[in-house]
C-alpha cells in the first residue's frame, strides 16, 4: 500500500509575488523596501492601509502579513478585512489596497516597529 502519491507528472503552476513591502510602522511611517507598493496609509494606532501601484484584477488574492511590536510582550500584525476590527472607517480591501491591524500579545492596538507584507495572485 502506497502512502505517498507520485507527483512527478502533475502539471505545476507558478504564481509570482505581485507585491511586497517592508515598512516601519512607528512614528512617521517609512517604507524601507518595496515592490509594487505606492504608499502606506496611517489610519490610527496599529492600523495601516497598503496601497498598490498596479492593482490586482479583483480583490481575490492572498495576503501574508508579519510584524514585530518592538518592546511589547509579543504581538502580531494581520490582514484586517472588517473596518479595522470595528474601530475604524470601513474601507474594505480592494484590488488596489488592503488593511493591516497590529496588536500586542493582549490584543490592544499598537504600532509595529517593522511590518512585512506580500500579495500573490494566480493569473
């Protein structure tokens, strides 16, 4: 009985990263490095909006977000699809921008010293 399926003859599709950015989210937001990102909006403590230079065909794409809250007891940065967790203006994610929310380990909003994010979409 075979436990592993032979995938050597399966057609593989590739999907290149369509955008990425490394930015400082504390104080004055500054982009350190980026590809296909025109700007980062500061929408309040822990809330960021990433604006793409060239948008996706629609809002069906994959987003990866990581971040460090610096001197806090932990924390995370995540994609936020619902009006900054109900605490901001509801501007939904679109083909040209998406929202990020940064929190501490206890869930309080916090600006992150570093945020890294990227998007993928298969054509």
